[in-house]
C-alpha cells in the first residue's frame, strides 16, 4: 500500500502509463501534470514495459535478508564462559569468538546479573537489584499525596486568625 504522502497510487501510475504509452505523450509533460519528477515517471513506464500492469502494484518493503540469530548452542557456550571466567563481554569475545556487543545482548537475554553484583570468589549474587522493592503505586490518582513543608509558622493553640478570622465576631463565630 502506498504511504500517505505518495504522489502516485496504483491508479495514478496506471494513468501515467496510459498517457505515455497509449496517448504517446512526452514523459516530462505527463510527469509535470501528475506532480512527480521525470525520473520517477520514467521508472514507472520502464517497469510497465518490463512487467506489465502487475509491475505497477506496490511491492513488499520487507528486507530480502534478515540476519540470523545466534544459535542456542553458541548462546549456551557464552553463558557458560561467563559463569566459568566471570568476565565481561570485552574479555569473553576473544575466548568465545562472538562479538562483545552480541555477548552483552545474550547475557541480557538470559538474565545474567552485572559483574558488580557477583561475589568475585564464588560468583554468587551478593547484591540485590537496583529497583526498589517498595513501590508507591496506587490504583487511582491522588491516593498518595506527598507534601514537603519547609517551615511552619507560629500557630497558636486552637488555631489562628487564618482559621477563625482577625476578630472573634467575623462571620458569627463567637469563639
């Protein structure tokens, strides 16, 4: 399917080709009428001449080649080397024959903790994750309100004038 800003849809391409091939009009004139470049118009006319009307339809934009994912055996070898050597991706790369960036992706995918969290002797995890265990998440907005107060003024016992007014007779509060 053509993108939103495309000058020529499939119907516009058919119109362009018919004006050039059937009506024998100059490509540059037809291109100017349809608001596309001369090179673009030539491209569609040449594709029509080689493939016919099927060539005017949209083609897939899917990549022709997709890089392969690292094999599970190789990933297992990287994780075992990390456990055995307790080294980072830069030092594991020459040992395993896998690029350092790929090693870091593999370790992240397998949930390997950072080396700083491991005991250097045993390799056991000695530090908890950085994420806090106590999250202040609530179902509705406003359930948790936090107010920082720098300084409270002198409020006399029983409230002050801001609560009851400057005189006792304000608004009939004879307090």
